[in-house]
């Protein structure tokens, strides 16, 4: 048996993205749609559904060796939750993983999140294609 | 010893995860690292978990992991899900059923996409990823196959013990025979035994397996946390018998 992957001259780079809802709230319609859109764009999505804690997200991201983490937040605690995710990523020496977010986040809070290192924030109404584009382009430049 | 080798031998999850990615990509840099890790492998108990879609494979692994953690064994999990043949993308959703162990430093869970491997099982990637988890210090390693009705019998070639998980409602035993599951099972698990029909299914399986390939049958409920200690004992007994 030959190793299939060796047949291609260049190592196959297939982006891996963890998609999850963080915090205690809600329903999973939005994250599911994002997960499907990314899959349909040829991305491998580790789907973690609802009710995740920052520690669960970061440890999972490390073991799955993802290129990016997409978090949906509907809670007023978004700043605290993102901050904790970024802190834990740094602690695990995994802060090269790109973090992006979505949810009902007041526009005046977005610069603060960016300063924490969150690469992009998608508010409700953002077309799914924009998220897909961000992931594909963002990861390409990362190499 | 090269840097990643030392890190993995020291139990560094990030280094192990990166090496598995390199293996998946067919990156030649993985080859010398795997070679250097080889002396530290061959120790783990490798258990294949296969069976139809939705039989409860992931839920059962979650429960078994709880049991093995009580026995102070470190647990590695490699869970395969299908790749979309059209786009090449995948939704890897087994981890969501393994909620109880996401923050346990003694449990390493990695989801893998089938990426067009024959039968939906990337056997060579799995075989090398197993070595990584073994060298990382995992005592028990589960491989979860994709659940679609493809030929997944190849899991038996890399797992020391293969458990075939079915449900009471599966009904038609001819389906099982067709799928090639009967031949590869070291152990049968009737999961969802909280639903009616489990005893009948267990009996049918026992009769069938007597004719084809005698293997013990266990009943579990991952939902109600039942039958798991017995199953772990069964897996360990079989493990001893089939040790290579
Ligand atoms: N009633 C009952 N439901 C269960 C049991 N174990 C799992 N389930 C449910 O069965 C469904 C499928 O469980 P999974 O663990 O995802 O099954 P799987 O075999 O890993 O599924 P795939 O990976 O998609 O093939 C879920 O809704 C579980 O909650 C059980 O013992 N009893
Ligand atoms: Mg599963």
C-alpha cells in the first residue's frame, strides 16, 4: 500500500477551523449555518455546538491543531469570554491560532476586542460568504 | 533527540497535535520524528469502535473514557468523520459527544476527516497517529470509524481489539452480516439497551456470531451509564487474548 498523501507533490493543506458557541445562552442555528458554509467551502470544521467554556475551546483547539477558532457569543460577557480565550491560548503557546467572533456585539465594543487580538467580528446580518472569505484569505496569508 | 520528539515524550499535547497534522498532510518532516518515536510505542491498548451511523460510538467512548480514567489510564481518541465528496470539506462532530473529557489533561481527542480514503478509513494516517499518541503516553487509544454503510473492516487491521456497536432497533440481522461486521468483531456491544429489544438483539448476535466468529456480546446504555464496567472488563480480557 502506498501512502496516498505522498502522491501529491506538495503537502496538502486543508484548513481546519473550530466552530463553537461560547457561554451559557441559547440556540445553535447560527453556528450550524457557519459550520456548513465553511464545510461547503472545502474546510474541515470541528463542530463543538453549544455551552462551551473558554478552557474547553482552547484545549480542544490545541488537540485538533486548528488554524482558526470561530466563536459565537450572544452574551453581554463577550469581552470577558474573549479575553479568557486569548489568555489561555497564550498560556498554551497557541496564540498563532486566529480567533474570530460573531454575535450581537455592539459596534463600540469591537475595537476593544480587536485590541485583545480577535482578528474579526461579524455582527448579525453579515453574509456567510464574508465569513468564508475571511477564513480562506486569513489562513492563506498565514501560510 | 530532536525537539518535537522530546516534547512528545514529555507529554506535550501541542507537539503531538502538530505531528498528527504533518502526518495528515503527508509532510516528509514527520518521517524522522516518527522513526525516533518508534522505540517508545507498542505499549498502548488500541480499541477500534465501529458500527452504523448514530449507534452511539462517540457517546460510548465518552463513557468508556470515564471508566478508564477511574482506573488511572490515560486515554487517546482518534475519531474519523466523513469528508464531503463534493467540496472536500467536513464537519467533524464526534468531540461534541465527548464533553466529559475536554479539559482533562489525561485525555487527548483528535478528529480526523476521511479525506476520500477507501472505506472511509484513512488507515495509514491512523496507524501513524496511533504511534504518536502511544509515544505521548496514552495507555488506551480508541479509534472511532465513520458510521456510513461502507466497508470499515480495515479498522481491525490497526486495532488490537475491535468492538462493533449496534442498537436494539437495528432489526434485520442480515444487514449486519452483509456489512462484514460479523467477521471483524472481537466484541459486540448492544448500545441503547435502555430501549426495548436489547435482550433479543443480544441473543440474535450471540447466535449469529457463534456460527461465523464467536465473540462475546455486551449490553450498554451510554445514556444511563449502564453496563460500562462489564464492557471494560470484557475489553481488557479480550485485549489479553489478542495481544500481538
Ligand atoms: N437512548 C439512548 N440514546 C443514546 C445512547 N447512546 C447514544 N445515544 C444517542 O444516540 C445519538 C447518536 O450518538 P453518537 O454517540 O453521536 O453516535 P455515533 O455512533 O458516534 O454517531 P456517528 O459518529 O454520527 O456515526 C445521540 O443523540 C445520542 O444521545 C444510549 O445508550 N441510549
Ligand atoms: Mg460519532
